[in-house]
C-alpha cells in the first residue's frame, strides 16, 4: 500500500491492524556522467514500493534530498545540512506515530544518510516513541555484489549502474559508461585518501575527478535485476521479522 495514493478513510483499516511502515530515503546528487542525479531516491523508492506490494505493509512518500554536501562541486547536487535532515526525518516519522505506527524501516539508498538515520532511530527509541531501523540495500547482499563485480565502487559504480539499468534504463547514458570508468577512480582500496592513518578527504572530488568509483563497464540490466531480487528478499524478511517482535522488546534495556 502506498500512502500517498490512498484517501484517508481507506487508511483507517491499515492503522487499526498494522503498526509498521517503510520510509524510503535517498538523495539528489551527482552520480557521474552516466547516471541521473536521482539515482539514490529512485533505488530507495523502488525497493520500498516493491516490498510494500509484496508484503502488504505501508510505504510512505520518498525523502528525495539527503546529506550530500560532499558532492556539492558537481552541477545540480542538492543537499540538506545534517541537523536539518535529522530534524526533518524525525518530524515526519513522529507523524506516523500519531497514527499508531510504532516501528519503521528506513529504506535508504544513500551512504551519506546512514549515520543520521541511526541517530534519529536512537532518539525515537530512547523516548519510547517507536523503533526505527535503517536498511541499506547493498549492505544486505555484500557477498553477491563482490561476486558480480571486481570493483563495485562505493558511489556511481557498477552496482548502482546495474540497478538503474534495470529500474530506469531510459535515464542511463550508455555511451558515457566507459568515460565514467576512465575519468573516475576505478581502482582503490582502504589506503586511498589516507595519510598515516588519517582520512584526508572531505568531498568526492578530492579523490575522483568525475565523481564516481569502480568499473562501470561491468554493469548490466541483468545484473541489476539479480541484485534487486536478492536485496528485496532481505528487505521483506526484515519487515516480517520486525513486525513479529514485541514492542517492549525493541525498547532500550533498563539500567543494570
């Protein structure tokens, strides 16, 4: 069920019988010369709506702009400052609590949002409002990604390229994929951008000229379909697990 498509009287039965909602979140930021700036929110919404359709849980509208100031040098990138993002997400999540939702899955597709969603989840849990947990699609299938791609890339790489080739192929500039690899940072490891153990970079452009990492030429729509199916299965199972938990068991433990 997609909340924004429903009339309010038709949502009453859901809130009477269910207490879980999926909230998709992404970003609007550069993803190299070959992918749309909406890559992350397209992916997040696709997962959330597919999971809602498969499980019957409620999916909310998508938060399309995230914490992305580290991509600000590239045309069109939009971002929210971290405190404003946290406060906004917390506010809209508390809206759901007013209707009886007491557990939320943040279906997230942007790495820059992760720590802030964890912080919001902690706030909501600590005051007993609800249990909100962050889910990142690629973290649920890390082994499969490593099997498919030699250099998956943390941003704009073959894993995201493959998903958009599957979900929105008309938005992929196929003729620029080799340029994405050649103008970005195809090869990297844990030492990239570090000096004597210190992380020296703040922005994407500090380490990659065109904003992306990895070898995008490894991507394909078939690989994207495989990734989507595998990660969606994890998301649906996470929702079912969370729905089965006693709410009191999800709250903070008492002081020892």
